[in-house]
C-alpha cells in the first residue's frame, strides 16, 4: 500500500512539474481477421523518459519507441500509437500502454471472424420425405461475433408456426459456434423446394452464408378439373381435363359420372356431339403408391349441357268465331328461359306467359301468332350468347279467303332460269285455300294448287300476265295478277373481223355490230378504250327490230363521218374499235383497223447553223405502212460518210417515223437546200429543208387575241423561225388614244406562246406587236393587232356634290362600297389647271359625307369615282355645285312638309267647292221648275226703235264660252225683252230672282248657248283657252313689261259667290 502511494505521489509530482497529460488514451478496437489495427496511446511532454507497450501475455513489445519483440507485425505510428498488421486470431486480447508519470491504460483488440464451418444436418437419413412427415434440420456456424441463423423456404423466411419450430444454441469461447434447429412438418408444396440456412454476423451482414437443404416430398395426387363447373352447348364438342399433381406421379386415372365408372382412363374426357343426357356430376380419381400404400385424390365438376330453347306449339289451330281460344307454348330450355310471351305477328296483341287465352274469337283474331322466348347461354370458355327463339302458330277462323296478291321471287329472270311466283292473301280464310293459277294471255291453267308456282326452266313464251285465285270450301276470293317478264342475255349476231386493213381512198367506212337480247340491248362504241360520242368525228347509227315475238335485235353502225371530219379517213382512224353491250360489259368485240395512207412529212422548213459546226436535219413522216426515207443534197442522194451521218429510222407509232441527217464540219458550200423523200406502197412525198446561216428570228405570225377584259388582253401567236438560236419573245403595245403610253414587255416564261397583258385602261384601243429576239439580236415585228378593251361601269353619282366656299366644306351626298374610292380636283382659273385634294393621306379616299377643303379662290371642282386597286381607272368627273353660305335654301325635309301642308289645304278647298257646286245646282233646278211657265209667257220679241230685235247670242262651247258679262242692252232695252228698271233697292231675293230670269230666258232662246252661271262681275268667269287668252290674264300686263308671254296650259277658273 505504501509503495503504491509512493508511486502515485511520484506521478503527481511529475505531472505538476513537467505538464505531462493524456491526449488519447488506449481504447477498444474491433477489426476483421487479416486487417490492420491501430490502438491509440498519445500524450504530451517530450521529457518523458519511459513508456512501454505490452501484449495480452504481458510481454513487452516496445520500450521508449524501441521494439523488443523482434516482430515486424507491430510498429509505432505517431507518438506511441500501436499499429498491428495482418491481424490474426492470436492477436486478440488486451494491450497495455505504460507512460511514466501517467501510469498505464489498456485497449482491447477484438478480432472479428466471418461465419465459417456452416453446415445443415438432419435427423432423417432417407433421400425423400413423405407428406406430413416431421423432420429436424440443424444449422451450425462458427464466427465472432456469434453468427445469427435464419431459415428460408425459397425466398420466404420461415417463422414459428404449427409446421415450423426454430431453436438456437450458442457455445461460449473466443469464437462462438451457433446452432439453430428447424422442426418442419413436410407439406406436398415443399417438394423440390430448398430449405436454406442463412448465417451472418456484423462481418458479412450483407452477404450471409447460405446452405441449402433440398426437400424431396412424396405426396398423394392433387386433382383439379377444368373447367368447373362446365357448361357445354348441345351438339358441340369439348373436353374436361383432369390435372394431377403427385409424387411419385399418378399411375392410374378413373372417371365417374354420377358415381358410375366410365371407360375413359386418360386425363382428358372428350365430349363429342354432346347430348342432353351428358349433363351430370363428373369426378376424376387419380392414384399413386407411397411407401407401399395406395394414395388416391379426386375432384368433381358439374357438367351442364346447355341449349337454345326448343319451343313446341301447334303449327296451326282452327277455331270457330265467338269461341274461346286456348293456346299453350311448350318450352324445353337449359338454362331456364328469361321470359316467355305470345305475340301476334302484326303487333296488334301481346300476352305474357306460356298460355294464350282469348274468349270470343272474332275473324280479326285469325293470323300468325308467335311464342317468343328470350334466353341467355353462357358456355364455358366462350362468350355469352343472348337471343330469342320463336315458334309460330297460325290461328284460323273459318271463312272464305280474301283478296290475293302475287309476288315473284325474281322477276324478271333470264331465259333458262327458274321463275317462282307466290300468291299471298290479305285474308287467308279457312279451311286453307287452294290456288288456281292461270296465264291470262293464253288462258292456260296450271296443275299447281299451292301458293307457289314454279316454272323450272323459263323461255320467252313464258312472258305474260299471270293470276292466282284463292278458294276453299266456303267460297272463292279475289284473284291476284302479276306481269312476268323474261330476259334474254345479249349475244352477238354479227360482228366485224378482229383485224382489217383498208385504203384511205374510200370515201367512208362503216363497222357493223348486231346484238340480240331482251330488253333492248344498249350498244356502245369505244376507240382505244375511250368512249365514242356520235356526231363529231364518227356517227353512230342504231336500229332495233323485233325477233321471235319477244326478242330484239339491235344493229349499230359506226360510220366514219361527222360534222368535224373534214375529209375521208385520217391517220387517227388507225385504232382499236370496240363494240360493247353496255348492260353486260363482258360482251364486247374489238376490231383492229389499219388504214393505208401515202406518206406526208411534218418537218421544219428552215434549220440554221454556223460554219465549222455540226447540225441535224429532222424529217418526220406519217403513213401506213411505215415509209422509207431518202435524203438528197440537190439532186444527189446523201449517204453515210465523213460528211453526213444518217440515223436509223425511229418509229413512233404504227403510222409515224422519224429520220435524222447530221451534217459535220459545215462549210459555206453546205448551206442551201436539202430534200427528205419518203415513200411506201401507197405513194411518196418530198420536203425541202433549207440550211441557212444563223440569224435573228423571223417575225411571229398569226398574232391574235384569245380573250380580253376591261383591263387586260390575252395575245397568242405562232413563232417564226428562230434563226438557229433559242429565241424569246416581247410584246410591244401602244395606247392609240395616247401614244405616249406604250410599253415593251418581255414574255415570261419564255417558252409560252400566249401572254396576258394587264394594267390597261377600259374602253381604250391598243395596238399590239410581237417580235422575237435571240443572242443575234431582235427580229422584225409581227403584223399589228388592234384590240379595244371592254368598258367598265362605275356607280353613278345621283346627287350633285356641293362646295360651300365660306365654310371650306365639300359635301359628297353618296355612298360607295370598299371597291371604289373618290378623287377630288379643283381649279382656281376656270379649268385651266387642276390640283388634286389629298385626304386620309391619299388622293383617292373613301367617302365620308363631308371633307374639308380650305383653299381660297376655287371656282371649279370635279369629283370622280375610281377603283381602289387601280386608282388610275376612274369614271367621268362630275362638276360640284359651288354656292355661298348666306343662301338659306330649304332642306329636303322642309320642302316635303310644306308640300304636304299645301296639298292638304288644296284638298279641303276642292271638297268645299264640290259641295257648293252640287248644292247650287240642286237649288237652281228647283227654282227653275217654279218659274219655267211664267218665263215662257214673256218670251215675245221686243221691238227696238220700231223693229229692232236684240241679236242672238252665239252658241257656247268649251273653247268658246261667253265672257262678255251680262247680255248687252240695245237702245235702253234689255236683251231678254224686259223693260229696264232700277234694281238698286231690290232685296237680295229679288236680285237673285231677276238674275235667274235673265239666265233662263237666254237659255230658252233658239240660238242661245249653254246656260250661264250666276255671277256679279264679268271678270268672275274667265276663259283661259290657249287660243283665246284675254290680255288681262297675261303676265307682264299688270307690271308694265312688254315681254311676251310664253304658251300656257289650258285652264278654267271658276269663282262661285253664294
């Protein structure tokens, strides 16, 4: 004890005076076997004189950093850390670090060892186990730390259960050996399965040691039937499969139906043309032998034969009127039907259930009834089938048949085909009717008495009207009739040959085709498979005749004549001509026609070339047979050589060929005339071709107008000789009204021979010329073409535009659509010069009603309507009205109002005038009747100055009415024979009576005119007849002007004073 106290006291003194202290004490270290370990031991103070490391056996390893063990497995790292390389099991234990002044401390080195010597043992030495056997599996494994053991069946970990028991045992020591026992009740599903022992510790936790133990289990058969349950459709075939699973395999299979053994011993039970009796419970028994004992397994399946409902009803039922109808529908179905109901075919009645009961049956109940059954079949392994079945019963009520109707299954038919006629009754009657069949045309009757008449093999003699008459024991119904037609397939009666060669000298040619058939055949012609229309180049003549009473023969002739055929046969007539019956395209015949023609040549008349070059002359000829070619230079035949090359004749078609002559190294002597001569059996032809030096193009010919509008003209032309170089074309056109407006346009693209010149003015004449140009220059112009463009209509300006100078406003009283715009120009010198108005940033603007125009001194304004897209195209200008703003004209609305008021006033005055005139005439007539007799007594003539009688008044007419005032007086005597008297003091009635007397007396005079209207003053009746106008009614007489009045309309003015 005292020694220990001395040492600790000494260490304390050293620490106090030297500053010695631990930086990192030794600690426990775990390392895997074979790895490197580092046990720390770090302290501060370089003056320490003694420090050591000792192993678990207390044997020093290092003293003051000096190795004393002599092993290179140990080394010092840093300031006295112990490093151990390639750790072995022997290195396990406590290592002590001693530091003088600090004392010692220990660190435990634990060597980790992955599980090894892992093994699985069993208590069952047999190679196979039997089902439900109990076996014990023991898995042992050694390692440090102690291994953990787990059991797996396949990939599934086994846990404690009635069939699995897991126990473990651990042995103590440096290396621990762990054991785990698995007690397993073997199942049939364990067969060929591996029971695996997984052993692991912290070293191999992610990669455990796996030791499998394979199980081989013997088990009794497991049997399954498929399909189960099994539904199979009646009269079909199928299979019921018996699947067995046994070890050892089953060696015996038996089938049972409803407990009765079947003869089949295979795993498949076949059903062929299955019947209803096949329904039942089927079982499959499978047997094997385990440990000398027979083991059996079985499975059952309900087999159901399913089928569509089988409906049983009477085909017909006879009832008497007013009796009760009882009708039952028998149904045999598997599975049972979904629904059953009775329904009359015409839909007039319907009854649910199997039984149809109808009391008091009337005639209307007769007819066809159906029992409708809805069902659903669900066969195994097939889609479900849902549908309905019907069975029909005809209910007959006894009465005679009604009206018959005839139909044909196929009418018309072709000769030789069967014809079926059917007779149906709107009211069939009862008992069942029989039918009398007749051919009405001949009166022939048939032995057939059913509702169907079959003519098995028809002929044209069967054409006609047929009837069927229904009859029964009660009576005869109305007959039905039907017209029957028989067709005869078209056939050729006469056809042309398949090939024919004719001369072109014939004036015309005819191809004849005759076709027989019924109905009338329709014959068409085609040329090279293209339909021929009659009238242009060919004329089709068709005639139809009757043959053998019912058949027709059509004769169709294709005549090589037409309104567009200028001469006889042409090259285009060499073709395939087909006669075809259009209703049966399969009936056709083709003639291959060849026409003998002498050759004709189609080639250029000029070819241009340059010296020292080569060129080719082309000669194309048409003729049949194909012509032969010969080339001439002057009078000499051209042959192949260094100068000339003749190509082989190229045949384009049956009547066209081309030959080419190539001239090499052209010299001045080679220019001139060449001849192409062609010949065949029908004649020959020669074409002169001139080889000339390359030059400017010749002028185009046949310049013409093909179409034109108000702004465009389409010009077409025939090109002239190009001079040996590629030529392009240009069009020069001049406005004949304004020659300064001319243009020279290139034709684009340069290959066309038609060009549309646009941007022209309407109603304007233009002169067009076409010319070609090439690299050698421009050719001469063509002849002139004069065309006047169409005129263009513009919307008319109905109201004159107005300009108010003081306001600076121009009013445009019209509207235009967006196709047009308006141009306004003004003049300040009376039209000598004009300026345009810019509005809306343009000189041609849309109409807005009013536009500002603030320019001094305007004395003329023109307004024009123009096209928006072509603002240079305008209508003739309209002069605007210019007025002062002080002039207060009446508006249109004010004028209309004033006019309406005046018309109203005038109408009232005319009404009042008519009323007054009518009343005055009625009063005058009444008064006249009262004084008529007295007036006659006073009608004696009065002497004037002894014998003077007042002169008679001239007779009055419309143009000659009295306008001279009251009758004149002669020598103090009134012309009516009464004495003059003073009437100044007469009453109004007396004055009126006197005036009427004067009128009546004048009226009764033999020479008097029409009666006068009472008046006060002569001026109140004015005759304004055109040839007798009084000066007092002329304008100017009152004003003093001597200007003569113009002619005035005839007027009569009345003033009536009441």
